[in-house]
């Protein structure tokens, strides 16, 4: 079953790369239960794969739809499990284990909602920041990890 969620994120990413309509897949993401996702994506590799695909897909979608590129990282446009997430929520809350950037420092943010803390990875990856910073420019990046 973890492959279902990874496959869903890859299909959304593929539609976003091709510039096709992904609204039906995004609706499927919206009706996904957070508890199911937490139980099925139980390793850091699975979580990173899923959330990196979602992050890149929504980055491409939001860049193509928006003329104002100043604050698109903070806009809460990602509908997931009846919640609204921003790209910063995914980047700092989930992929960087609920750390928040202040200047050049990252500190633990105790104010992230509990559902984000449940979805977050256990350990952060040093190479993750490089991948996240290159995403809008490198459209051929694919995040496939070992499913075991």
C-alpha cells in the first residue's frame, strides 16, 4: 500500500511537469486520510519520496498559475487530508523535521500543528536542502527511493 501513495505523488508530479490538469489527482490527495498516510509511509525514505514529489509538483503548479512569485512559498494552497498546507509547511515542517528558518539558523518550531509533526521525517538529510533549492530549475529530477 505505500506504493499507492508514492504512485499518487509521482502521477501528480508527472502531470505538473507536462503542464496537464491534475485536479482529479489533487482531489484524491485531499481526501487521503493523514492517519493512513502516517501508517503506510512508516520510513523516512518513503516520507521523503512522497513529500518531495508533492513539493516539486506544487512548486511547478503554483509557478505556472501565479504571476506573483514573491510569496508563493507561504501560500496555503496544498489541500491534504482536509488541511491546507503551504510549500514552507512541507519544506520546514515535514521534510526538515519541523524546524523553522530564522535568518541563517534553523530552530525547532513548537507551534507546528500536531498533524504536521506526525507526518514529519525523523532525521533530516543534509542533501535534502540542495534538492529543494534546485527544484523549480531542474524539472527532470525524480525522487524514487527504495520502498523497503
